[in-house]
C-alpha cells in the first residue's frame, strides 16, 4: 500500500502578510478554541517582522493555505531560547504538521548556534513534545488559566 505524505511548505515569517497568517491561526486555536484572552495571547514578540528581532515565527502551508505556526524566542535579557505558540488548525491535526513546525524551529535554532530550548507545555501536549526529545520538569503551573509544565531539550 502506498501512503501519500502531505507536502508542507514551512516559511520563516519576514513579511506582514505572513505574520497575519500566523496570528490568524493562533486566533482560531488559542483565542477561539482554548479561550485564551487576546491581550495575553498577542505580545511584543508578534509585531512587524521587519522590526521585531526577538522572535522567529514559522508558518506552515498545505496546498497554499496556512495551517500551522510556532515561534522561537531568541535568547534575550538573560533568558534562554524558548519555543511557544505552537498551533495547528484542528482540522489538520494528526498528519505531522505540528512535528514539521517544531523541526523547522529546531533547524533554525541550530543554525543560530542554539542547542538548549525550553518551552511551557500544556499538559495534553506533553506527549507530543516528548516525541521530539523534550523532558518535563517541576510542578504544574497555570498560564492563561491553562495547566502547563516546563520542558527542556538539548538539540
Ligand atoms: N499527546 C501525545 N502525542 C501527541 C499529541 C498529544 N496531544 N499530539 C500529537 N501527538 C503525537 C502524534 O501521535 C505523532 O506521533 P508519532 O511521532 O508517533 O507519529 C507526533 O506527536 C506528531 O504529531 P503531529 O501530527 O505532528 O501533531 P499535530 O499536528 O496534531 O500538532 C499540536 C500537535 C499539540 C500542536 C496540536 O494538537 C495543537 O495545535 N493543539 C492545540 C494548540 C496547543 O495546545 N498547542 C500546544 C501548546 S503548548
């Protein structure tokens, strides 16, 4: 049996239109689906990519349509590298899109000489990140009313 694999195109966000695609996915997933308040979801790292230098955003396209996103916060102000806002539209989950977003973010981190990454995982997503090598630590904490744990990986 031949299994067709979806062909994703992962694009590093450099233009406002791509940033709008990333934010539209996050609006659907985090604000509408999960109930995260808009003023907690969008922050200073989500501005015009021509100006904001603290984050690298990725948008994943399938057949030209944006379906997934995530961002790498670069080390700044004494903080290490941090991945966050990883989201795939509900109708496109389970086909490897989330893993593709993470792999591209990891590749970009390595390209910058970054080997250690931390993220705050929603409890339901811990297994997803474990498959990518992340290890959970410390107690559960609440962020935007959602239970999380810290996870780390060394690439
Ligand atoms: N728990 C355990 N394993 C999971 C999982 C979960 N919630 N979601 C996916 N996986 C596994 C898959 O089975 C697959 O396993 P395999 O390597 O054996 O094939 C692997 O992780 C990759 O899955 P993938 O299809 O790439 O995941 P996805 O595209 O469905 O994306 C999320 C996963 C978490 C990004 C997606 O469910 C999502 O957007 N959820 C809502 C937003 C969210 O909660 N984001 C995380 C915030 S911390």
